[in-house]
């Protein structure tokens, strides 16, 4: 049963992410970007079967630091440490050169809480499902393989890993 506090957290996260991603589009240049974080949260809940309200809020917010003017302090103030920490675990440091950025991101994700790694698996699941051609799918499949490696052998991630592996195979 969804409690009132859970519902309010989701409502707040959805509204916050929608405002922050306002005007942004997906690569097809037609789909509002906000569709992606909503699909990621739905993947976490409906496909990976994790319904923790803070994990779902972090899934909805997973790109706001990386792709908007939102910073950690904004999330901390609005959603608390748990959600803000999960989102920061999913944020790449855009100040670094790409190769170093990706290496550091993977290293950090490997050490991140299981919920951050779960959200990353949902992220690559959605990006692969939304890819427009074979070239994009190949790039996302490579990222998915990295996300699977970062997941490690945590039993809470087994279902998500299996779903992503099946999708990209």
C-alpha cells in the first residue's frame, strides 16, 4: 500500500524533475526529455520490482544534476540525504575529459549503494529500448555491459542484471 508520505515524495520528485528538464528533448528532437526519467522510474518499479519511494524519487531525479542547473544542495534541501546521495552517485563529472570521466564514473558507481546501481541498470535499459538505430544500440549496449559489471554480484540486483543482459543479447 502506498502511504501518503510516499505519494507526496513521488509527486514532489516528478514535479521537480519536470520543471528542471523543461524544454529539453531526447535525441529524436521530438520527445520531451522528461519522458526518460519517468520511464526509468517505471522500469525500477514495474520491471525490476523495487518500490522503495526514495529509490523511485532518485530514479526520477537521476539526471537533474548532470543535465540541468540543479546541484546537490538543491536536492539535499528538497529530498534529503538519501535521495541526493543516490542522484550524485549517478552524476558524471563533466569537467573531466571523457575517458577519465567514464573511468571515474564506473569506479564510483561500483562503490555506490545498490539502489544507485539499480537505477543505472534501469537507465541503460531505457536508453537501449529508446535507441533509434543499430549504431546507437551498440553504444548503449557497451554502456549496459559496463553497468552490469558495476552491479557486481549483489543479490538485490540479480533480476535487473538478468533483464538488461537479455535485452542487449
